[in-house]
C-alpha cells in the first residue's frame, strides 16, 4: 500500500475545528499552542469558539486551517503513521510542507497569515469573484473565459475534478463567463461566498509581496515527496517547494492532475488530514476505486487508524 496525506485549503473552516483533538491529545494541543505563540493571539480560541465572522476573515482562516490540519497530523505521527507522499489544496500546500518538515508550524503560521492579508488587499472587496462551474469540460470553460474577458480578468482557478472547475477574476467577467458556460452546457454555475478572487492574475500583487517574504525564509528538503499545485510535479527539494508556493498565488490549482500524479506513483490510499472531507470527495471522482479516509476528530482518527492497520497487516 502506498499512502498519501492530503491537506485541505480555504473553505474547510468551521467553528470548533480541532477542539476535540486538542482536548484528547497533547500532540494536537501542542500544535495550537505553537501557533498561538507564533501569532501573538489566541488562534485556538478563535478555532474552538469563534465567532464565525472573525474565523472567516482570510488572514485568520489561513493559519486556522493550517493549525487544525497539523494538529491532526501530529496525532497520526505519534501513532507511527507516515505517508509516502503529501499534497495540499492551495493553502493546504503549506500544511503539507509542515508535515514534511519543509517549514516549522510557527514559521508557516506567520507566513500564511500574511499571505491571507496580501491576497485580501490585492483586490478591493466587491471587485473580484469566484464561481464553480459544474458539468462542463475544461476546454469549454477556458473558451468561455476568453470570450468573457472584454479587457478584464477571468480564468480557471481551481481544476478540482472532472466536471468541477472554479473560475476567478473581475466580478463582471466572472458573471459573463458563468452565463457563457451555462449556454455551453454547464449543469450549474454558482457564485462562491469568498472575499477575494484567488488563483488568478489579479493576485499578482499579493504574489510579489509574498515572494519577498519567502525569499528570506529557509525551506528544508521535504521528508516525503510533495506534489505541488502549480504543475502537479513531484518535488523533493526545499527550493522547489518555495517556488511552487510563490507561483500558486496567481496560478490555478491543478488538483485533478495532482491526484492523477499520485495515482501514477502508486498511491492507492488517501487520507484527508484536517477539517472537512471535500478533498476525499474529489479523490473518489478522480481515482475510482481508491481507498479514501479522513482525520479531523477522535472518531475519524480511530477509524482511519484501524483501517490502515488492517491494510498493512
């Protein structure tokens, strides 16, 4: 059995995430304490108790999901469960790097908080948008985006699975592209409740700011090979990890290709580590027959641990 750990990105946040793990396991409690110390405020209280409005602010959401994911990873590590590969969706790539020892949790928490601030500040609120296009092939979506631009930005931002692509850009262009996608046969085109148009050219100012921060940060070589978002390549050097998270700010997340790359490298079991089960659902659509597990609380941890033990025995 070849095993991959997958780490969720923004959108997985929910009040209470990580609390049950932190109450049950000192390893998880340590993760939240480390993030609290690095950030200088009680991120743990925000995760455990809310309020939801504060948790949903991008600058808070990003370190919160990172920390909740690593809190789950630390317990798996304490139980002697290690992956053969790691990958993360957008923000989740930072969690994957922490799991692989590329960055410390403290360093990553500070970085992703600034990343969230930079991304939010790159586009004034209301000027950008994202929409999920369901049931239409990627070439048709790309064509619709080109037709809808009219001097503005709109392009695929998350290529999640067959029939599920998220587009991002200027608000008007996203609406025009959504209408064109529906005329081309899309089953649905849904505006997403996000605060900024992530993973498109409008994020270039944020990418430039983040690149300066990351140039001063040490990146160790990963202990496990990492499949990066920007091109679905397997990377084994810290410098390649740095390059990947810089480029991904304005580039689309090629999640479908990432999962396909993992399968091509022999992965048969995927564990989503952190809040939510969105990535597991995508894997089931991409890799038919793959074993998909999740770890976000003590019951799911016990279930995943038991199933992994039975597979390995």
